[in-house]
C-alpha cells in the first residue's frame, strides 16, 4: 500500500467555527464546523489503530473524559482513547484544561459536575501555537475557545460529557465517574530534535507524533514501517505523485514515498502507531546524490597515485 490521500470529513459542532482557512479547501462554511477527521479505506477504517483530526473552536468544548483500554473492553469496545494535541493556531488568551487542580472525592466530583463548578476545578493552561499536550485516557479535560488543534488519538470516539456549559446535549456523569482519574495530570510535553528536520513532539504506548520541517526545493525519502498518518501544516510539494498542500492528510502502511518540497518549504505532522520514533523514517536523497561525484574522484585518484596528497579530515592529521 502506497502513501495516499486520506478522506477529509467535516462534522458540525455547536462550539465550532465557520472560517476553516487555510486548513480546508472550502474555507468558509455555512454552519459551525468543529472537526475535520481523516480516514482511509472502507467500513469507517475499522481496522485502523489511530484517528487524525483537526479541531476548530469558537467556544469552549464540553468537559469530558474517555475510557482507558481496560474500561473500554469491559464495555465491549476494542480499546480506549488516549489522545495528543498539537496547537496549530491560538487566539490571545486561549486555554486548554488537562486534569484537575487538586484531587477530588467522587462526591465532590458529582456535585461539581451537577452545578457546573467543575469548570473552575480544572487545570486550565495557556495554549499557544506549537504547544503539545498529552491527554491519557481517564483524564478529565476540555478545550477552550479560539484554537485550531491537530489531534491524534486511539481510534475510539467514546466520550463521556461531564459538563456542557448550559447546552442541551446529554451528560454522562455516572459513566464519567466510572472511568475518570479524579486528580491532577502532567500533560504538557517538551519536544526534542531527532535530527535537524525531525522533531519528536511526544510518544506514548499507543502512538508517536513528530513534526518534519523540510527546506525548500529538497527531495526526501519517507519510509513508514507501520500505520502512519501525515498532515501538511505549512508549505507545499508532492508526496509520491500526489500534490501536498496545507491541510491535506495522508495515510500509509508499511511503505515509502519520495517527498519533493516546494519553494516555500514544507512542514508536516507525522503520527505512527508505535511507541517510539523510527530510526530510518526520513533521509534526504539530494544530499546523497551530491556526494557521489566526490567519492568517485577520490577513488579514481587512489587508483592513479596510490596516495592522497591531502588529509580527508582533521582526524587524519
């Protein structure tokens, strides 16, 4: 299976927004869109492990929690839902909440969920473009207004709503109590460079998320060893024979493709169903090609003279 375009599906949400630029080809919507989800293959991608989404928030989302693997299986599901957020854009003052400010008893939690005071008990944190947050299953969380977020998650959309800011949607306080960790959480992740181009944003037992920053007019080989999802977040170019522009999603499984970067460079998020980054994910083809003439000249010189009249490196001095 080669790298291919993923299908983008929009979902209307009461907290969504109408302006999706530059993340959707139809940038202006008639109704508020909360999500663009990416899928590949038939039957709703049931054999996939991960789900890639874009979230657009004009208002606060509901306060919610997702089951972990054990809880999900006890309910007849295959797995739980841990997720990670990468902030693509943020208005001034935008925030996300991951975990609680302090531990709560079940009685305290139920009362706060019933009267809405749970909002003030969440650990709200400022969110700016480039921030990364990890939300393990069982963590009480919420996303504030004024954000565009790329989300990678285990493929399970079971959500238990705890408080919905006065909207009329159903709440699931009993189910939330059964799966929630009523305590603070360590959520913000610090990225690290693997190479100049590769930044590991976060890794967990279920997936790894990287950002690849590729310079203009370069050529790269990208190798996916297992289920992988890519989202173009800046710039343009081609992946294999396919056009790749901001907002495009791609899917691959155990395959490779050449990336030809356009004149404005390209940045993409790359998520893999693995607990650590792959060692040989990315290599520059043009750099390797440029070395070939030099090596040929050195070998030819050795054959003619059997000596090298200058040191190849400081170590040879």
